[in-house]
C-alpha cells in the first residue's frame, strides 16, 4: 500500500520559488512564488542583511502564483524573502527563505542606496520548476493563529456585552 507524502487537510504550501532557496544568482527583477493551491492576499517582503526592504509595489496573485517586483537593482549580498498568503480555506500561511546575489554589474548597483533607483537589473526568466523547501512554509502560522484566536475571543465578548445591553428588561 503506497502512502501519500502530502498531509491530510493541509494548508497550502510553497512548492517553488524563483530565486530558489539557497541559490546564488544575478540580481533578480522579481520574486515568483508558487504554492500548492490558489492563494489570496499575498504579502512579500525582500530584505537585505541590514534589514532594508527592496520590494516595489504590491505583489500580484494569480491562481497559485505570486509575483513581487524588486525595487531597483540589488547589490551583491544575502537577501531574505518573507511571505504570507491566505489559503483557500481561509488560513494564513507564511514563511521565509534566503538567497544570495552575486556578480552584480559594476556601477551604481554596488552602492548601498541602489534600491531607491527605479531601474531594475535584467534577471533570468522566472521558472516555477525551482523547488523551494516546504519546511520553511509554516514559519509564523502559530503566531497568526494565536492573534486570530485572541481577536475572535475579543469580538465574541464584545458581541455578548452588546447583546445583553440591548435585551429588553422585564417590567413588573
């Protein structure tokens, strides 16, 4: 009897990424993340080793792919892609991974403020076949779960208070 590798009733998972986790590449012009199912409400943050953000605009989700433009040419160095999406069952899923930029062209791309430039360096065409490890895909799920549960309890308590205050009092 063969067993499936996918867990039962699992939430969506990151199945591929470009740039690929742990890769050393030329500066990309965009980040492309592919998930195991359709996602919505994407959030992608690209940070360098100092914590400076390098994404531009908002990410676009089409079916199971999220594309995030990069804000300008990236200088050589290590970068972290942090992401958060909402799966079709309504659960938020998040994670992160790292890659390295090497061989940036000489000139302004090596300057620390290169991210403020609107010109993007040419990059290899994104390929969804670059698999990313799914072990990072549940990075902050428990934190988001607790925040959601706390918000639900507060909302329920507020609703109960409002309902009791609105109930008609019995007159004697």
